[in-house]
C-alpha cells in the first residue's frame, strides 16, 4: 500500500491527520485554509472523497460530515483511504451565501486555476491535490435559494458503479441526472470516478430528516465499500424509486404561493398541488400536475413571480 501525498504532506497506512490547503485571504488579511481530514486503513483499498459545502449556504451536508467526524467513525477504517472535506466554500459559508464574494459558483468553476477567481482557486485546489487520487466521490448538497429537495441521490446516467452504490445508499429517490459543464461531477466523469451527489433539504436551514437520511445512507456505503464494519442502523421500510426524467412545474402568474402537496408525494395528472393568490383576495390560480409522477422538490418562497419554478416532478420511474 503506497503512501498518500497531499501538497507534500505524507500519510502512511494506518495514519490520520488534517491537511490545510491555503486558498486565499479575506480583505482583513485573515488567511483562509481548506481543511481536508485524511483517514487511512492498514489494508489496501479504494480512496473516497466525501465533501460538503461546495455552496456555502447548503449546511445540511456540512452537518452530516461534522457528525461523521465527531462520532469518530473513521478513526480506524479497515482498508483504503477516506478524505473528508466538511466545508469547501469557506467564503460562502461565513457570508450565508451560495457563492464566493465575486458572485461566482464554485460548482461551475472546475477544473479551475490557481490564478483565477476565488471560485476557480477553490476548485483548482481540489482538482490538483485530491480528486485525481480518488476512486469514489460523495458530494453533499441541498436545494438552492428557497427550494427544498426531498432526500435523493443523483448520479450520471450509464455510470454503473455509481448506480450500484446509489442503491446501497438507499435514499427515497435515485435520479439519473445529466452533467452540468464545469461541475465537480463533470470533472469526475471525465476522470472516470463514480460520483454520488446527495440532495436533501434547503439552503440556510437545518433539516432533521435530510440529515438523518444522508448520514445513514453514507454509513451504508462505507459498509458496502468495506471501510467500516456493520454498525447499528434503522433500515428504511421502503425501496428507492429510480427516476429517469424530471421537469419543473412553473408559476403561470405572480402572487402569494401556497403549496398543498409536499415533496415526496406521488401525484397524478390533474391533481391540484397548490395555488397562487393575488394579495387583494380577488384572483386565485390553481397549480395542477401535468403528468403522473413524484414531487422530488418544491419552492418554499411565499411570494413568486410568473415563470418561477414551483414543483420539481420526477417521472418515468423504476422500482
């Protein structure tokens, strides 16, 4: 089993520690470092990257990885290497923001450059030092803005290894999803690294269900990959629903939005999902499902504009 080297820091089999990668400074001259927690087993095995906080305001994933570290589940892994980065976008986190201060999205900046924007520099540190050494990637997210995502795993279509691992994670929904240019998942796909993206809850809001689902699913995958022995888990009483296609149901008018069907619900064509009311009590427009499917996410905004995304519907399902 070879030594692991990250930015000149060497980890031998059985060792653990933290690599602090310098990514920049705040205007106050405070140094910003990216903390990568490294755990190595004594036996040869795969290397997995587990990260959260690519978007700084998506805190459910950060909490999941905080619990993973605080419960010391990785202190004595059986084999291989696990690299945990609980918070990638430090800039966004301290500003309660999805982006870095220059307005750019880290997850649209890969592979990045060390001479570029803050987002590009963050992406480059990950690309240069860590991603090429990985055999698997677990990336934790939530819905953006005021959108809530029901617990789900997304993976690239035709990636059989990721598909098999998604079934071990066993979330309520498994979604075959296309690749976004310059995203981490696109970079990983180009490098042929199976990647799971977990989506659960919404930004700037801790959600107990999403955190528990994500934490338990991750532990199931760690057991499957033989990093850790079996641990007590409450097994879900459902089988994941695999979704091949999704679409957004959008607002046909502006006003006060009230949803009556929540995420995770199975809906049928013609079913009323909510309504948009004008603030003067004169008009009310019903939001109706256009096809059979499942609500995999919804908008929690109280006031919406015409064209806003309201309900994310998954269809063409497999069980």
